[in-house]
């Protein structure tokens, strides 16, 4: 009898352990309990059978960047060039190609400089005032010709005079004033003369005679006296220009200059 009671107690303990899951297997939990134990039950979506289930994409975690070193050399793919550590980044491919094209392109030859034709020169010596004016005017009218005038005067006399008074009335007043001072050898140049309204006091063949005349007049109280060298003025004219142009121009003028001669140009 005692044995049966003990046996029943053992059976009850085993049943209780099995029902509580102490032995690893228990009764299936109820539906509310299963819903409670599920993770994120609000994400549950019922399918009607027409939609395909969403594809599950495995999450890929980004690998941490690892600095290349001796222990961890960088991975080099086929055809890839790896620059050494600390080097500057390589130039883009298009820039490298542009540099290569520039280096390999043949250098352009400098443009051939067209040298100007050398200038020839002709000189005329002993040209008078009027002819010199005509010659210079014609040369300056020719494109490409350059001129140089060197006048030379051979002094033949010295002119004592009082410079221009500006008008006929002023010149007449000056003449009357000089006559009142005892000056007799004088006259006033008219408006059509080379020196209009100038009062001439004498023409002398030497500088000493002209200076003596001025001293005599100054003793009489005459002021503003001037002495000017007079003589024959001749011109030495040099003309430079292209050889062919100058040759024809000089040949034309050689027969038109009276008393002038051709001469060598000065350096």
C-alpha cells in the first residue's frame, strides 16, 4: 500500500514536470501567448495569394577602412596602377594625353622675316633757296623718301638795322625820330619787302665797319640796333629711299637744278 502511494506521487511529479516544461517538452502555448512572444507583431501582413512575398536582401556591413601598411599591403586589381604612399595624385587621363600631344607635336618653324630693301641715298650740293624749297616739297610728297637739308651761307655783307616796327605808321614814326637824332642814311622797308616795316641803317662789307656804325648811332641816343650777316645761301640736300624709286626721282631732278651738283651722301 505504501508502495502504491509513493508510485502515485512520483507519477504526479513527472506529469507536473512535463506540463511545466521542466523536462524540455511541454504543452504547446496558446495563440495569445505565441503572439505575445513574437518580435514586432505589428509588421505581420497577411497575403491574399496574388502578391509575391518580398525578397529578403541580406544586410551587408561596410568593412572598416584599413590603411595600407607593410603588414596589410593594398589589393591591386589587374591593370591598376597604385601610387606610392605620400605621392601626389596622378593627373587625369585627358590631361596626360594633352601633355603627351604637346610634347610630341612638331615645333612650328618661325615665320620668315621679310627684310626691307636697303635705302639708297643721293645728295645735291649748291642748291639755291627757291630750288631747295621746290626740291624738298617734291621729295616729301613721295612716299618712302626721306630728306635732310643743310643750308650754308657765304657771308658777303653785314646789315645794320632796327627790327620791324609792326606797321607802316610805326615805321614812319621811327624814321622821323631817327632823323631828329641826326641820322640821315636810313629808310623804311615797305610791307611787300623781305623784312616789312624794318628800318635799314646801312649795309657794310665787313663786320668791323658794321660794328663802328652801331657805336656812332648809339652815341646819338639810338637804341634797338641789330647787325645781321647777309650773303648767298646755298643748300646741301640729301634724299634717301628705295633704290629703284630714288634712281628715277633723282634722274628727273638732276636736269632741273641750275648750278647744283650731285655729291656723295655723308654717313
